[in-house]
C-alpha cells in the first residue's frame, strides 16, 4: 500500500472515530454541555497528517455537534450556530497541527502536550467568541435566570468552566498515549 493510500485510510479512520466519539459524548455531561474526547483523534490526525487533516477532523467534529447538540443555539441563530460550531472545531484542529509541527523536531512529547493544551483552548475560545458575537442577549437572559451576576460569569462558570478543565485534563493525561500512537503511525507511514 502506498503512502497516499495509507494517508487516505488513516484520515478516514480518524474521521470515523471523531464521528463516533462525538455522537457518544452526548451522554457525558458536566453542566450544560457534554465533555468531548474528540480532540484526541483531532490532535493525532493533525500530528500524523498535517494542517489540512487537523482542520478537516475539526470540521467534522463541528458538523456532528451541529447535528447532535446545538439545538438551544440553533433556535437563537442558525447562521451563528453554524459558524461557531464549524469554526471552533476547524480552528482547534488547525492550531493543534501548527503547534505540533512547530515543536515536533525539538521534542515530540512537548509538541503533543502543547497541542493538547492548544486544541481545547482554541475550541473553547472560539465558542466563547461565538457566544458573545451571536448569542450575547440570549446568554445574558440565561445568566440572569440562573442567578449569575453577568453573562461573562455565566459563560465561564455555567457554559464552559468544568467542561474545559475536564477536556484539558483528558488531553494532558492521555498525551503519552497520543505520543506513542503518533510514533507508531509515523513509523508505519515511513516504512512504506
């Protein structure tokens, strides 16, 4: 099997993993939103196959979120929800690839750890920006109803706080396993 075919197969498998993990994540909730394990295969794909794969896997993640878990936001703004969901995933994958490629030659473990930090930071950051740009008035109402002093406090404490910490911790705890997967993948690709 040639390198191009292996890449297509690898990206296809990671795409399937992203879809299944995000579909299963609907049942794992802390607070308002679900905890996602999807950033792990996105980081692996970004490291093994580069920028476009990271962006592609993030895009797929965003599409699955739209189809399974964006109802409250879709009711407020369909275009805002689509833009936020797609952009947060794609940019998280792209940023993970960028950081990984930047640090890979210096230290692969460091590259994975930093990519594992950057992916949830970008994912959550773009989500928060989308909340401010497209949903602020609605979120301010939710904050008031939930007893928060401000929409910002609600976004951090109610929407993303625990989720972000859990996703970041999962990425950091699994970073050594991610490094091993990447090493095996790179060896396999190089051998053919």
